[in-house]
C-alpha cells in the first residue's frame, strides 16, 4: 500500500522543462551565453522587475511559467527564462539602485542610466531632485522629467531647455476633459520655445502656445481636421499644427479659424473649472 501511494505521489509530481531565450534592447533575438536554464541565477529587483549581470552587461530577467496537462495524472510545467539586454557596462551591479518611485532611473553612485541608456551629463543628474514636469495629469504618464538643471524627454536631455519655466501643455477637450497630447509625444513649452517631445516646434510662439483636442473633425472649427479621435490641434497667435500618429505638422489656418480655436479652448477651460 505504501509503495502504491509513493508511486502515485511520484505520478503527481510535475514534469519540468526549461528553455532560455535572449533578446536585445529592441526585442530582437541575439545569441546568448548559454542555451539551457542555469542551476543558480543571482538577480536583484527594481520596481518589481528582476535584473542580472553577465559580463559587463545588465539583463532584465522575465520568467514565464506555463502549466499544462500531461500524460495520465502527471502535469507538465514549461518554464521560459527570457534575458533582455538592458544596460551596457561598465556598471556596479551590487550598488545599482533605482530612483524611488521610478525604476526608469538607475544609478550605481558613479554611472547614471535612464531607460537603460547611459547618461553623460555635466553636471550629472541630481537624483534627489528628479521629478515629473508639471502638470502631470492622471490620464497619462509624462515622459518629461527635470532635476532643476536638466530637462529630459524619456532618455534624452533636451538641449537648451529652461528647467525653471519648462512645463507640459495641458490638452483639454471642449467638455473640459484633460487628455494626453495624442500621437506618440507630449507637448511642452518654456520661456524660449515650444516642444513636441524633445524637438522644438519650428516657428511656434511659446508665450501664446496652446492645444485643444477634438473627438472628430465635425467637432472642430470648419476646415480644421483631426485624424483620430481626440486628435490635438496646437496653435499660437498666428499659426496652427496638427498632431498625428506620425508626428506634428503645420496646417494653414485663417484668423477666423484661430479665433474659433481660442473660443473652443476658453469653453474647455470653463468646463474643466466647473467639473463638467
């Protein structure tokens, strides 16, 4: 009887298989250091993600476990270890730490990285002062950060940006709802220029730059078109630009259309103020 129970217990133990895959920063397959799962793997965790070091490089470690029925009563457990290259060294893995509340910023005390990209700034970023550029809304995560000296868009410093006056443009719909800028980048301005992502908007007046979103072209002033729901129109006192999934483009507008855009923005601000 005991032998039968022992055999039955062994039958219930899962059959385990483990495979390994290696990818670069853009998720393209690369040749790895080994093809089977290591017996031991030293990892450290930042922001809920696990990292390990091979040679001079740091890899993110993704573990995918799939449980599937097997023969008779014995289940099968298939495990995949995915190593994604994240940081090129040199880097001190044991002292590497993330910015509190934002694991996109990493430092080992000497080297600084943003989204895995090494920064070489003079002076270096002040990790104690890094914060999102205002006004960050609950509708989207801003890609602009500043430490009071530097302004970064994602992992790139913005040359010449004025950290003291740099701010993200709050994009409103006519009903007062704050939304993301549309397209793939955010809109921002300082005292010297207006920006789409980390690039200056050529010819834009930062003192009068604004943006408004429309659900459709029927909702926008006559002759002003948007290419997707909640598409943004950027405008200053003389010019206008349309934000699309492909980028930002200058559009021809009349003074009548600019007046209508300003009126719609005033309506949106009034709606936002009373909480429609």
